[in-house]
């Protein structure tokens, strides 16, 4: 089916406000297949993917080992019984996630325990429930610009009004938002505000992305996570890290918290975990998880039909093995430095100011007008122009004024250089 026909069907049969369809047909493209760092559309045109499809395809689209693991699993066992009769891969993946997180972080002294979920937002909700069931304190501290997903639980801790306001009357609004720091001098304010919130009482957790992706590729100063750890310890609260975007090598380490050696109480994982199957995980310190969740007497308090899906587990085990084999966290760190250097060379443009930031292969190019306002129209025009030149890119930030790079971690230097060269041409024309 060609692009125009598929778009026509979407217009007719998919709910409005899901796929953004430009009236003149200039957005979106219709994906037909993807391999490695490339995507082909329904008309056969080839693109370089600078998004890894929301960071999912960390080991490349359709990584052959991941595909094979999924295909073999499909032929053997397509579905098991979530919280009732399990399959062995779920146990193996839970062990692997423990090894990658709490065991690595503690030199083998501690283990982790996992609640599997489907989408990223569900992993966040599992973490919120864990915090609630632990101490009964319902309040959560979250951050301006935070994106934790859009289910009714997660929506409470996601910051943007755009997502919340139509549903506000059905939200419990248990979150208190604090500014996300971007420079060391912001930390004192963060500390004071959080201290005040703890004093008001009933706060059981701080939930944070170690680096914000959807919020506009925001990298906090190095003291941020250590500060949050200290405040959580002082006030008997849990530190929940949402590493759904930043996990699995995206920022140049296995997990972004490793940049500051902070160990959370709970970590939420998704996206790159499987390379393309909806499976997510909330991994917590085993002692904490055991204290929080009572032994099941037959009816789990929190579960879902597809919990720990066998195909997702098989793919995740293969994906993690690929990330290890290809040393993708280190590759991401090295390529990220290269990309930041390329982008640091002056980007031409008359009508806006450019700021570049990021870690590993999570990099943002922020455009602001000379009066400081977000240059949203310019950023969106540039992204569209890039698309028509064969480069898939996305805007991030509340005002969609940050052009982001989150490519498959298998991308090459040459492909990054070629993209930056093209982006500079496009921006120069603005
Ligand atoms: C940091 C973070 N948390 C949670 C989510 C929600 O994940 P999902 O869209 O799979 O529900 C996202 C999605 O972009 C995310 O970036």
C-alpha cells in the first residue's frame, strides 16, 4: 500500500489526535521496513533514522539476533499466563535485569527484583505503587518538564499541561513539581524547595529522569542525583529513576545514573529494553520490593494479561546480549562526544540562537529567537526539511524547539557527520 492510500485510511479510521497528518501531505511518512539505521517508506524512499524510533532501536532496527530470538519464541510459546503460570524466560530476564542494575552497582552484594509491564508508563505506575505500598505516603516530588507517560497514574507526574488539562478533573494530582536544574547554581533552589515539600509531609518518593529527553534534552549538573539521593535518605523517601529513555547505553553509560554513581531504590526501564516489543520493567532493590509487596496468596494486587510477555522477554535477552557484545554504551559515549564537537562548530542562521547539549547519543540542538523565545516554527520547518532530504528527526521540549538526536547506537561517525552537514544547510536557509 502506498503512502497516500495509507494516510487516507488513517484519516478515515484512526481517531483524530493520534497521528499528526499535515493537510498538504508533507508529514508524516509511512514506514514500511527498517534495518540498522535505515528506514524505507511505503513508496520505497530510504531514510537515515536519527530517532531510533523514540530510542527503541538502540542496537539497530531489526537487529538480526533480536529478530531471530523473537521469531523462535513466537513459534514455541506466543503467550503465557502473566502472574499465574509463568515461562522460564521471564525468570531469566528478571535475573539479567538484577545483574545489570543492583548487582553491578553493589559489586554483587545486592540484588534487584522486577515487576514486568507493557508500556513505559506502566513501569512508572508500578514504581509509584511500590512507593505507596511501602510507606503509605502518597505524595511524589517530580520535576518541571518531566515526561513519564500518559496513563492516568503516570499523567499525575508528567508535567506538561498540554497532556493533563483535558483530564484534570479525573486526576488525583499527588505530584509536586520542582524546577529541573540545568546548572550548578540551580541546585540550592531545588534543595530548598524539596526540603519544604518534605516538611509538609506525606511525600514518599522523588521521581526523576536523570536526563530529560522529551522535556528538551536537559542535562542536569553532576551534583543533582547525589543531592536527590541525600534528600531521600534524610526524609525516608524512595528515589525512583525513570530511565525509560536514558537506559541501555543511550547517554554513554548503561544507565544515566552511573554518570554520578547514584544508586536509586527503583529504576523504570522500557524502550530499548527489547529493541521493538512493548515490554517494560520496574526494577527495585530486592529488600525494598520484598518489604513493599506481600507474598501473593493467589490474586496479584498488580498485574496484567500480557505481563512479562515471552516474545518480549526473548527479545530483551537478545537485545541486552547485543548491547554487551557491541559495547554500545561506550560507543554511544564516544560518538556523542564526536557529535557535540561537530555541532559546536558554528551553526549558521540569522534569526535565532543555537544551544547544543547532551550526553552520549542523546543530543539536542535548541533554537531560540534573538528575543529568547523558543524558535518553534523554525525548528519544525528544519525537521520537515530534513525529512524530505532523507533524515528522520524529532523535536523535543515543551515548545518543540529542540531538534534531537537519539539515533541507533550503531550509527557511524560518517552518518552523523553527513546529518550535521545537512542540518547546517537547512538551518542556514532559515
Ligand atoms: C522518560 C520516559 N518515561 C516514560 C515514558 C512513557 O513510555 P511509554 O510511551 O512507553 O508509555 C517515556 C516515553 O517517551 C519517556 O521518555
